[in-house]
C-alpha cells in the first residue's frame, strides 16, 4: 500500500514539475528597451550595409533603430506606454509551430476603434525548448480553425533594384527571460542575386535587451 502511495505521489510531482516548466513566465508583462548590439558574421559593418548593387539601410544605426522602433510598436504606431507589452490572454485558436502545439499571446495589442485592433505579432514558449521563447508571426488559419505560425520577421525587405533581386530578412533566433531581463537574439541575412547567381551574401546577429517594468 505504501509503495503504491509513493508511486502515486512521485507521478503527481513529475506531472506538476513538467507543467510548471512549460508555463509562460513572460505573459502579461511590459518591458523597457535597454540596449541593442550587432555583430557581423564573416564581413565588416561597411560590407554588410554598403555594396555596389543594393543598399537597404545606410548604416548600423539606421538598421538598429528600425529594430528598436518595430518592437516598440503595434506595426501601425508606437505603443501607448513606449514599452514592449506581452498579452496575458492566450489565443483561443489551436496554434501549431512546426509539428508542435503551443500557446501564444498577442504582442503590443492596442484597440484602434470599436471594431479594429492592432498587434505586432505573437509570443510563446519554444515548443522544442522550454527554456526559450519566440516571437511568432500572425500565421494563417486553416479550415478547421487551427492557427499555423512561423517565426516573426521584424524586418522583411524583398524586391528588385536595378535588375538585381535582393532580400534583407531579420528573424527571431531565440528569446530568453531571466530575472527581470528579456533578451531577444536576432539573425539577419542580406543577399543579392543576378538571375541564379548570388552576388552578395552577408549575415549579422543582433541582441536586444529589455528590462521588466
């Protein structure tokens, strides 16, 4: 009898710990921007931003300012409090990232009118790594109401310039929360093509730090 009770308690504790580990500790919190830094992978700052084909941003300052203003907005206007705000109510749709189900919360939600609201993106625990978070895009809804999301792209510039095709895309690589600090790790690729030939291939990594309150 004692053995059965011990096994039951052990199983209960295991389930409790598992569920606690998957909880979103960031939901319902607001964060103040602290800093941003950028490093370049295999190229210099000048090589990343300036070339003879396409220039999307003039320099690092302009690029980092875009990232900062994006995370402090609902994509249409700056947030009402000048902070990064994570919602506290999970989306009602079943949400899928890759082959995993997760809970997501709206980022920088603001009501525009009685019938309209705006949000920057969605936020949730990485379903493949419970120690990390991600910013997710608004996704697409399937016929059965399932919401399929992908990683949020705070900068997504694609097009043709002087007959050259280019893309400049920044993606959430991993976000962590420890103590009162939210750290957003971002990866950026900048590529220029002429037909099927790659003329420019550049990579950069940015780290944005936000503090609770």
